[in-house]
C-alpha cells in the first residue's frame, strides 16, 4: 500500500476515515453518521468501526469512524494500531481503491498517527501471487492511503515506522512462501535482494565450508535433502566502531518433514514456516538497516531442509558439533536445536558478541504451555531477560520467561555421547533450551525465544490476516531501540 501526505482532502476522496476516542465523536460529523454510530453501539473502543454514506459538497462519500479507545490508556499505541488495522480489514476488498485518513483537528501526535498508519499497512498485507481464479469481490482493491492534516514531525515518524513495516512484511513473505519456492539457497538470495543498498554486509557459508568447520549437527539435518544447506550472516555496523555486536540467530528449517522420524501427514504443510526464527532475524535486519539503527547487530540464519531419504540421518546416530561436543540423535524431528547449536557456536567464534538472542519455532511443547499468546523466553541473564520482556510489552510481541537449571539439564545426558537431542516428554521446551545453552560460551548473556506458537496464526489479528504474523521483528527492533540505542 502506498502512503502519501496532503494538506487538504483530495477532490476525488470517496472513502474518508477519522479516528475517534472512547465515548466521543469527532466535531462536525453528519447527523446520519452520528445516528448510525449510536444505533450501531459505537463507543470508540479500540478497533471498533462504523461507516456510513453521506453527502458532502454534492457528492456521496463513505465516512468511517475507527475507535482508538481511552486517550489516556497505557496501551494507547496498541489501540491506535487496532484502529488502523480495523480500517484495513474492513476496506481491503471493499472495492474502494483509496482511503483518506483525515487527522485535521485531532489531538494525535506524530507517533500516534504513525501507529494508526502502521496498523493500517500491516493489516493490509496479503500474499495473492498464487491466486489466479479470484472473483473481483475477493481481490484486494485498496491500494493507497492519503494522510490529511498530519501533525508536525509526521513524515519522520512514518519513515521510522515504514522501515519497521518493511521488515515485518519481509518476514511475512518468507514465512508464507511454499517450500518449493523458499529453500536455503533462495532464502539467501531473497535476503540479498531485500538488503541491497542498505549497507549490510552479507556472508554465506556453503556445505563444503561448513564441513571443513566441523558443523556435523547442522549438516546432519540437511543430508537427507537434495537442497544444500547454508549459513547466512548479515552484518550491520551502525554503532560505535569496535563495539561488540549483539548477535541474533534464527532457526531456518525451510521445510521440516521430521526426517526419518517423519511427522503425521495431516498438517505437515504447515512446516514450511519452521524457518520462522530465521525469517524474524532477516526481517529485523531489514528494519534496522533501513532506519539506520545506531547499533552493531549481526543476524545469523542456519538454513536447512529436513527430509527423509536413503542418506538421511537415523535415530541413534551420533554427530559431532563444531564445538567438539557430540550428540546422540534420538529423534530426527528435534532438528532445530541441531541446526542452532552449530550456528550459535560459529557465530560466537566469528563475531565475539556482547550478547546472543536466538529465535526458533522449536517445540510443540511451547504451544501446550503458552498457546498462541506469547513466546517462551529462556535466559542465563536476568538483565537481558528483563529487557526483552519490556521490549515485548512495548512492541506487542509478548514473551513469558520460563525456567532453566541443572535439574533439567540432566534430562538430556546421553549414555554414549555428551548429550542427546531430546529429553523425556515432560518439560520439552525447557530441555530444548538446556540443549542450546550447552553451546553458549561462558560469561555470554544469552536468551532463547521459542516462537512456535507465534509465527503463524489460523485466525486474523490486529496487524495480520490468517497466516504469517511477522512475530519477532518488532520485538528485536524495540530491544535495539531500548538497550543498544537508548
């Protein structure tokens, strides 16, 4: 969707939207609209919407009121996004091609207005590339938005929010693409294109280079696929010269069949989004580079496809990781931690980070624990955990801290290797985190985000339709703003 700014209402304005706070209606609205709001029980609650056709200057125009809730609410920004999201959901396929957001006389700040616009843009994103038989009424018609009466500082505020939207939309795109289109090599190429001209330096490791480095765990996951594996590193140096970078590491299993421990057929198509952690890292790097974040951040993605064939690793195999530690593979469907352990070790060796944050759609147990409301947060550092929790609350990408400790660590000890890749049925998400912690260098602050319930949604949300949510980009961007730039 294209956004532009104007001083006055366009002559061809056919759909005009206004933001209404709770229990108040904008001054000067037509009686028919006021009556419609009353009879429709419109209270201005966040995300509530009412619209009507009215006559203005001899023309029939459509006017919409979008509720933003209490003007003094602590979650004001989220409520404003709901208002924008409601407008997109209502009019995306309505036949209207342009929406005019009239802010004339409103008390919204530039940041407030940017929140409305961000909600509108993110909720309007839809991937229709493969749909060829849609009826006109099903096609996206809304293509542009004009902002009238924008407050001072609006264009700068929108430039920042737009960079964030670019990152979220890129993550949504990566997660939405089918596995015959998105695989390790094409993931890398899409990132090259998205990050072109931003100043990010890209480093790619192929199978031969990873084998030379001893990445037996990551390569073991990918050896059953015809698609070669990759490590992708994206380096953004926007902070002080020589300052240690913050490292973001994402699990990028572009399709997860389960390998020899094959998944049930029902729902296996969903496993195209098992690269949601890598997708979030890539999207975050787009956002950070496009808004020229004043921080040193490196994003690393471990990219593989997990498939069963005659060359696939077997349950009971023992693999040697780049760190030198050995792993007994009990279940080939617990592959994400095998990918991450080598990616984490390599990235720490290569970049000597100040802190490490990894993201992964890692365990089904996370869904059982937290559902689709927030991601699980595991950490060896209270300050890092607290900062991520605060960033989650601000950004809307919420996290909930989970425990780790020696008692859980014992559950993944192996009788024939240094560790096994799964523990018992109980505490499955925690033992997965314990596995990853064994590959974090002593003294390095580390956090693991299990986003299994957050990368994809079977129902629409405030800033997404059914499908990819873009979760993680806003969390990481907010963390950088609060901690590295703050």
